[in-house]
């Protein structure tokens, strides 16, 4: 950027009263150039082609159309795996969020006064968070065997790292006055935390956990793809067998479930804030 | 008895908060500490509770050198020394009585603390403290619904509930209007007289300090420039404490 | 004295019922969710595999990790970034008009209800399903990945775009009207400057998310770093798995830091 500013002189305006105002040369050409390079490289690497897209897109619409009308009777096979998906999400989100609390406390520098502990815990949270849930689910199936447990573990890990990060960042912004006052009465760190910080973070904590749960229900639907249980298993199967009306029914069921859960959860979150 | 002997405090960034302080405070005294902003009033008061550590000299309370206290013994010491802050430092989201009860948690088993299980005696203790500052009727109100003066009273009640022998107050009335300020100061005075607790208050308003304290300590640039009875305060001494220039003559 | 305190104490509002109900509901939900623990079948083999993956991470296949060829981690990362980048752009191109016809301050309520329903429906279909559908259009490979990400981005991008559009300060438009500006001028000087930085920041955020999505598209054959990882996993090539996991971690981590910085800069100058 420095070089760029040197290359292109700043524009100087001299006002009638002799004052000068200078404006840096606009960065627009540079930004556009970088965007163009980015697009060109990406198109080349991915083999993106508008012509192919427009000639073949009918295939996409055909599959979509063949999902209608969804095969309603198929619901009797859908509800069990769907319920299982929700159960996995709930279990994983619940314990992940629970586990996140002590880690968030250890990661927050205003409560845990030890730089090394702060950094180690943050590193753990970051590593866990960067591994995509589907990848951890896949690895979990190798370790724990195929089935819902692997999916629950993956959701647990995601919720743990997500809630942990959000929570520790929030703890660091909390008002420390009451905490100091309790320290002054002779309370130790755990007691002071529980009585003064915890009531302050509780609504945000619950609401973050609920938010993670909402996202997890949506996400858990694909975990079956790697054999980690839930509705993704039959989804995968039906797509493979090209039974698109059943696929439509599965998607419809997920849609309804997600809408219901999101509505309830959003209502709860509104109440919390 | 609180005794400062050649106490100095240098902050990590090099600022000298206190310089060679010598003080002797008897039990049951009511002391007002005055001085300009940045003079070191807060630093002085906070060292007594060990919210700040001193860097030189000796600070003994009832014959115990307090800079040597650590962990459990430090927490036990703090039980005896109550602290009240300018910004109340209450948890806004919880009820008044919960805030008062919070000063009792250091003596409670951690499991009870976690689930907020306070015994009936504890609750009575908290209500008594609230009664002393005439806030009994607000016991179950959420703290953030109170006015500033009321919150400062709750904060005072919280400290009273721990039954300390020394009360430290860092500008407790700075954020209050004159009438409310007088009411809160009256509370301090009554507590000092009825319970015999030592009271040390930092005050911005000289009038209030002179009206309520029996002894005044004047600080400037981390040094004590006056220490004596209220009657000894003259215009010259106030000038010395509050004048802008010639800090270190 | 004590009488008075007792009477006050007796007035303490009891939360016991509220707490017990909440606790009971949670307990019931938890117990009824316990089938989620089914299928745990940790054998000594599973333990061994877990251990192998760990050792793989610490002893990665260096020729794969540092290789510059078509199968090296560097190229896979480039491909993943490219998929996420194009996917975000294409998604934005679709999302912008969709957002304008879903904003309550631009179109009437009934229209908004319909378009929002559509957005919600688009959002519900899992990415892998789109992936499988697009493979029928483009054949397997990164192109399918681009289209998949484009579609799955639409939901979030338009949701955030709509919020921005509804926050538009119309006062500026009025003052431009007062100058006698044309419609084009109003959009150019009244609307775009207000939306621009928010839109870009939303896109950067979505790019960050798409990058994570892009790492799993390989599962359905839609390109990116995910595919070789599956192969390596199923072939028990732990050192390769380790190399790819390291690449994945670095990629996601660095992009997250950069995108946070960039968004700070865009939003706060
Ligand atoms: N934590 C700290 N780190 C470094 N310097 C500090 C710290 N706290 C206070 N100081 C400095 O120490 C000096 C005394 O501060 P102190 O807070 O005791 O003043 P005060 O008399 O209470 O002022 P005020 O009336 O504004 O509250 C000031 O120069 C202040 O800048
Ligand atoms: Mg002060």
C-alpha cells in the first residue's frame, strides 16, 4: 500500500484562502485489478463456465421438479431418523455448551490471570473450531464406529468450540466492578466468578447455546452422509436411488422441523435478552 | 489499629502513587481523606484492603504485617476490612438481597455458592444490613431498578453484612446529588457511632469531609500534607492541598 | 425487630416452581435424546485409528504437504479458495436482486412474505444435496462446488443484505430529491455509498464460511481439499491425512484472521 501511494501521487487541492488539502490517489483501480485477477484465477482453477451452466441447468430444474409432489406417505420412514437428528443436535449442543463454560473461563484473561493458560485454551478452541464438523464426524466414525454417536461427538465438538469462543470474548467485556468488590470482601476466584460474573453472562451464554443448537439441527442433516447417523443416511440413499419424491419429502420434513425449532429458539432468545 | 510506616507505592508504569506515608489510625475513628484528582486517595485506601500492593515500607493492621498475607490468610484479613466503591459495583441483574448476600459467600461451601443456596440466618443477616441503611422494603427488587443513592446504600449494606471492623469507602458519594449524598454520609456516621467501626472515606467535597469526619488527611502527589483534626483546617492548608502549582516544594 | 425481618423474608418471591419446571423439561429432553448416544462401538481398533491420526498429524507426509503439483496441499488449498471465492461472488449476484425484492421498505408486505419463504426454503436444503444435484449439471469437480456454494450462500447473504437495506437512511434520498437528482443519481450517490461497505463486509464474512463449506464438498465429488482427505482416510494413509489436516487448519485459521481484519477495516475505516 505504501508503495502504491508513492507510485501514484496524492491529489492536492489548494483552496482560495491558501490552505491545502490532499487526497490519496483512489485505491479503486487496484481493488478492481485484484478482483479481476482473483476471478480469472478462480475461473481457471475451477473450470467455471457460464455456457455449460446455461446449457445444462435444465438438469438441475428437472431434479428439482421431480421432487414434487413430495411423497407424503414416506413420512413414516422419515420421522425416526429426523427425530434422531434432532436428538443428536440437542445432546451434542447441550454437553458442548456445558463443557464450553469452564474453558471460556480459563481462556478469559480478566478471570484467569495466567497468560499461558489463556493461550493454550484459546489454541485448543481454535483448533477444534477450524476442523469442519463433517470432517470430525468422519473421523469419529473411524474411531467410534458408524452410527449416531459419531455424529453426536462431532456436534459436541463444534458447539464446544463455538460457544467457548463466543463466551470467552463476552466474558472479557463484562463489567468487573462487582467482581472486584467481592474480591475485596475476601472471596476467592471461583466464588467471586459464580456470584458476580456468572449472572451477567448467563443470558448471553444460554442464547449462544440456543443459537448453536439451531445451526446444529440444520447441519446435522448432512452428517448421515459420512455414516454418522440421522436423516442424512436416508437422504443419501434416496438420492443414490434417484427416488426424488422421497428426497422431496425428506427435505420438506427437515424444513418444517427447522422452522419450528428456529421459531421456538428465537422466541426463547428474545425472552433472554 | 492501622499503621503505615514509610509506605511507598510505585505503579508498574513508574507512577509514584504513594510516597513515604506514615499514619496511625485507631479503632473507631472517622477519617476523611481529601486531595486533588490523582493525588493518591484511591491508592491509599486500596492498599489497606490489598487491592493494591505496596512497594516499600510496612503496613500493619492489628499488629499483622499485611503485605505478607497470601491466599487464605489474605482472604480472611479482607473479611475484616469492608470496601465501598464510587461506582457501587453491584451486579445489576440480580435482586438487592442477592447482592447483599454475596458478601457472605467467602465463608460458604462452593456447592452452596453455585446453586445460590443461602441459609435463613444468612438472609436475616442481609436483611438486617439492609434495614440499617433503610432499604428493607427494596430487598427483593432487581438492583438495576434502583437510583444511584439507593444502589450505594445497597453496596454499603453488602459491606455491613460481612461485619467488618474497618470500612473503607472510595468516593462513595461522588456520583450523588447533595441531598442524597448527605443521607448516605449520615448512614456512615450512624454506623460509626453505633457499631464502632473505623471509617475511612475519600471525598471530593471538602464541605462534606469537614462536616462528617473527626480527622482529616490531606494528600497531594502521593504525600500526606495534612493530618489532624477538622478544627485545624485553615484556608492556607486547603490551598496547600488543592493548589495547582508547586507540587513538591 | 426480628419479627419485622421475618415478615419481609416471608414475602420473598419463590422461584422454586419456575426452576423445577425448567429443570424437569431439560431433564426430559436430555433423557429422551439419549438414543443419540447409540451406536458407540469403540473397539481397540478405533483407538488405534485415533492414535494413528494423531501420529499422522505430527509426522505428516511432507512431499504432499509441501508439494507444488496438482495433488499437493498447496494446489488443493488454492482450489478450495477459488471455489469459495467464486461461489461467494455468484451467490452475491443472485442475492442482491433477491434482497431488494424482500425488503419491507421497497416492496409491499405480501411480496416480502413470499420471497422470504423462498429464501428460507433455499437455506434448508443441505449443501451436500445441492452438490449432488449440481454434479448432474456440471459433472463432478470444482465447478459443481462453485455452484453449490453459490446456492447455499444465498440464504445468509440475502438475510443480512435485507437487514442492511431496511436500515437505509431515507433522509439522504430526500435531500438528493431536493437537489433535483435523477433516479440514477439517487442510487449512485444516495444508496450505494450507504450499502457498499456493509455489503462487502457481509461478503467477506460469507467467504470465510464458504471456505469451511468448500473443505467438505469433496465428499460428493465437488472438488476442494476434502476429496483427497477422504481417499487418504479410507486407504488408511495416516501421514497423508495428517498433511491435509494441517493444510486445512492453516487455511481456515489464516483466512479467519484475515477476514476479521479486513472486515474491521471496511466497517471502521
Ligand atoms: N493501575 C494504575 N497504574 C498506573 N498508575 C496508576 C494506576 N492507578 C492510579 N495510578 C496513578 O496513580 C496516581 C494516584 O491515583 P489515584 O487513583 O490514587 O488518585 P485519586 O486521588 O484517587 O484521584 P481521583 O480523585 O481522580 O480518584 C495517579 O497519578 C494515577 O494516574
Ligand atoms: Mg480515586
